[in-house]
């Protein structure tokens, strides 16, 4: 049955931690409220959920996830949780007939990703998986230039999203770590621009076994230093990394550089609230480099106050999901793409352990 599109999409936000509290201010903006409303918030910590409800004037609050899923006003569930919880919470939402948006990485394991993709397709519901890097004007323009042959044959691509450690216990547990938390941005961008990767080779290690957490230290269950080499076929290789080190400023957060036969392209300035590049530097053979702006405000939903609030890229993901529900269209941030990224991460660790190149089999 088609929904009544005269009313805003009702959203249930699950996870009132740092990310949840950075997303909620976007929905206080007038343009957002005409299209979507946060009708419920949920967290297992009563104080957090009540603070969020009062601060952002949310009608309902829950500490039991089942109660949120039973709320008839909730159409779209935002899962802003540690990745180890994504699969079980997403599957429950689908069973309850709710559309879902899953934060990155989509799942902690490939087996979970396979199960989730199958459940989504069986349900007929809308499901999107972060990060929506291909909504960024920079990556859209990069994909267009590659597709139209402006760079010629691509030799290699370099990315960097390293150097963002965390004190949260979930980050240190198996299924967490830098690959699932930040390298996922590089992998989503690479595979969004160039399509599915064919092979992965990696080196990985734990450099600092004990990490600080509130009240003490905790032993890491996942590596803190991984280098990934992807093979896209036809001689095109790409580099991604994940580590908890202090990274030199010359290796800019969000960096993306492509070396081609006819021209090179690299990111210039980075819009730090989103981590998206907002200009690219195009260097064509025999010509001086050109700096071309690609501001995030080129994306309609980020024109205005949203570009200055924290986590605008997450808001862009969510509003795309809202549009898909209203227009009954398929999300561009597909769960199949999310599964491919999870496969790369899982096989990178396997490659490092076995010292072999691993073939990637999922497509999107």
C-alpha cells in the first residue's frame, strides 16, 4: 500500500550517542521538517535518550528497541549504532516492516551482509547503507571524468582516511577498528567511482595492543594498522589504509588522487564537517593544473545551514532515503554496495594473515 505523501516521513533514530546528537540538529531546520520528522529516539541508556528527546522536542522516547519498532509513526529506522549491532538490529526492523538506513560499515562480517541483503530483497522495503560517498559532488564529477575518458587509462588511485582512533570499547572489539570505521569511506568512494574491485592484497598488524578506554585500558581485538591494495583490472591499482597513528598533514584526511594516461585528478580543499573534497585539481598533459570548485552545497539538500552543521553527509544519506520512500524508488546507497565494501575489509584481513591475494566475488 502506498503511503500518504502529504505528511513527512516518520523517522525513528536508534543510538543517542555522538553521531545521533550530531544528526538530530539537521531535522530542526525548516526545510527538513517539511519532508521528514524524528518521531522517536531510542537508546539503552535512559538518560541519553531523555536528554535527546527534550533537547530536540521528539514526541517519543524508548529504551527498548522492540517498543520503537512497534511505534506506528516510525516508517524509517536510522541505525546509528556500533557496527557489531547493525545486522541484528536491521533484520529486526525489516521483520517489523520498517525501512532502514544502516551506518557504516554496514555489517561486521560478510556472512551478516549476505543475510541482510537477502532479507532486504525478500522484504520489498527500502534499505540504504552508509557511507553515501557518491552523493558528494567531487566523487560524482570524478566518476564522470573517468567514464568519459578525460583521464585516459587509469594507472593508480591513492586514498587516505587514516588517523582517527577511538576510545570507545566497540571500536577496539572484533568487527570494529579503523577499516570498518574510517577506511570504509575510501573503499566506498573507490568502488563508487570505479565499480567493484576484483582482488585485494593487504598487510595488517596490531602496533599498540593496549588502548585507553574510559576508566582504564582494553586489549585490541582488531588490528590498528592496515594497508590495502585493490586491483580493479586492466592494470588499475588503488591504495587505501587504516591506522590509529598521527598521520602527516601532507596526507590529507579525505585525500583522493587518480593518475591517468592523459591527466591526473586529485582532491584539493576538504570540507571537514563532511570529509568530502570541495575542489579538484585537474592536471592535463602539457597544461598547468586547474583548480575547480565542487562545493557540497551543489547537493540540493545541503544548500544552506546543513553544510555548516556536523555530519552533513549523513544527513544527505538520510534525506535520500526519505526521497526513496516518498517516490517509491530504489536507494542509490545500496546494500549490495555495502556488502562489497564489507567483503573487501574481511578479505583484506584474510590476505594479510595468509600472505596471498584474495579474489572478490560480490558485485553491485
